[in-house]
């Protein structure tokens, strides 16, 4: 009887495991007890159940499809490593995969950016699946789509086929790369189509993408690369992004000779800045439609100052019990990586309307000034120069305002600037407007035009 109870307990344990994991196949059979084994007492039953569950888990087979995908693509994927000067230990690493004739390797621009911007200080090497290593050169870059093409003189790999169309939402997908320098790995998930709210075209992938997998291939069920792993949302689970493969052929057409052997470091940086400015002209300077402003408390506020800006309105928590603060925020995220840790071509607008509900006039002015003294945009002194600021009293449409304009230049990219502008309405003692425009990594002329458009759209009807 105790032996029968043990078998029953094991059977229920396996059934429970299968019910909790319907997608797992291949449960282990319950092995019979060896002849002559002693009966298990009541104290041993719990341990036997746990052992049965552990044995069942250990016997589960991995996804056969994932193994097939990895085995088929293994020889096409390389690790891309960057070294500082003559150092034998890598400074950064990512992934890449062979396309076209097998002599061209696609990766992310941000993976190779240090070698592009500092070609005399950093060198690139590949590590193939068979252990071969050798130097790599960058042939072409697409900063907007975070893509690059690299090649080695002595390397030819089996190329992956590209899929130009976007996978339908819900298609199974896999991503391959070298996560956290732990070796080649594959993750399985679902492709969810283009991210609707993204300015840059990105495919949402619900599988794990970790640091080091950037530049690796995102594969469909037929083993075709439908995109390139690019990023993950920190602090979120299984929210990764893939650059569509449709952008690769145009970049391959430009990949003819090593950039670092034909251009100086200054010319390479100007090429990066030129691509940022081209994106900016298309996105940040795009005129909004008729719904580009919002009416609040008598103010006409420029909200969707550029066509692709997204906005939200909240009743902000006030620093004073007798003060109401209504806030409208709009932004286009800085989604272009110019260099490691530096994102550019971003825009944000914030309008705060403060209303007194019994605050003394001097207290009200003090709160308004505190709102206007928010910290300027942060940034490493290594990447940007200090802000240079000017203040002026101006007459806008219907009200007078104090305008503070701060501008700073990027150190590597002489054509890119940050703008930080604060407008404070000073025509009313019981209601005030504090507006802020921030531009991140834009051309100076473009920044001035957007600022002028911003100030011209501000209106107040008492």
C-alpha cells in the first residue's frame, strides 16, 4: 500500500507540472522502484514528491525550433569586440551577422561608434563561432537607423537571408547574440509589428535582449533575418526592439571601402552629424497640423510643436496648498545615438499654468520663480560645453514675458547644440505661465527656427 501511495503521489506531481506548463513537452515517465526497495514512510512522501517534480523538470526538452534556428545561424554570427589602443582586453562588445556575399557583416552603429569617432584610438576585431579572430573595418554607417556594415579582409561566412517585410503581429521570432559576454545564445519570443508611437522604425520583440546582443540577427520561422537587435527598455520585462531589415540593402550599397582608411576622424564625425541633421530636418522641423496648439485658462500653448510630438496633461501636485498647477508636456524622444551615452535630435515642451487660490502676491511670485529655476539639461562635460545664457524681457501675443535662452555646443560635433529656453509670463498677479522648450543635439539654425515658432505661437487672452 505505501508503494502504491508513492506512485500515486508521483503521478499527481507530474500531472500538476503539466497543467502549470502547458507549452512544455516531453514529461518524464515515472520510473518504477527497484525490486526489494523498502516502503517509504509518511516522512519520506514529501521528499519523494519533490524529487519527482525535479526529475520531471530536468527531463523536459528544450524548444526544438530554437535549437534548429541557432544551429543554422551559428556560423553566420560573430562577436564584435572593441579594444583601446594595444590593450588585450576588450573595452566593449556586441554582435553581428553575415549577409549578401558573406563578406559583409551587419551590426548596430552604437556597437562600433567608438571606433568610428576615435579611429586612431580604438580597433575592432571579430570572433567567429569556430574560434577564428581578426581585424574588422567599418564600411558604412546609418546613424538614424543605428546600423553599420563592417568587414574583414580574410573572412567569408555563410550569409543569412534577409526578410524585408515586417512580421505580422504575433509571429514567433528569435534573437541571437552574445549577451553580457556569456557566449552565443538564442532567445525566443514574439514579433509584435512596428511600434506605433516610435519616431524611429522599431519592431517590438517580446523576448529577452541583453547588452552584447546588439547587432545580432532577429530571425523568423524560416530562419530569415527580419531585423537587427538594437535595444531593450531598462526596468521592463521582455520589451525589446529590433531595427527592420528593410534598411540594410541601401546601406550595403554604400559599403565599399573602410571608412577609417579614407576619412579623417574629423570627417567621420561630420558624417555622423550630417546624418543627425538630415533626420532633424525631417522630424523636428516638420510643421504640426491644425491641432498643434492647446487652449488652457486663456492661453494658447504650442504643444505638438513638431508633427510627431506626443503630449499629456496632468493636474500637477502643487508645492503650496493654495496654488494649483496644471501641466502640459510634449516630447519627441532623442532616439539617435551619436556616440556612446549621447542621444541627440530630441525635443520636449512643458507648459505650467499656476493659479493662486489665496496665496499672497509675493508668495505667488516666489513660487513662479521657483518653477522657472528648474535645473538645465544634464550632460557630461566630456561630451558638451557649458551653457551660455541670455535673459530678455519681450512682448508676446497678449502678454509680457521674461525669456531665458541657454545654448551649448557638443565637443565632438561642432554642428550640434542643446537649447534650453524658459518663458515666464509676468502680466498677471494671480495666474502665471512657465513654459520651457528643450532641444537636444540639433543644428543651430534649426534650433533658432523652432524657438521662433515656439514664441510666436504663445498667446494669452485675458
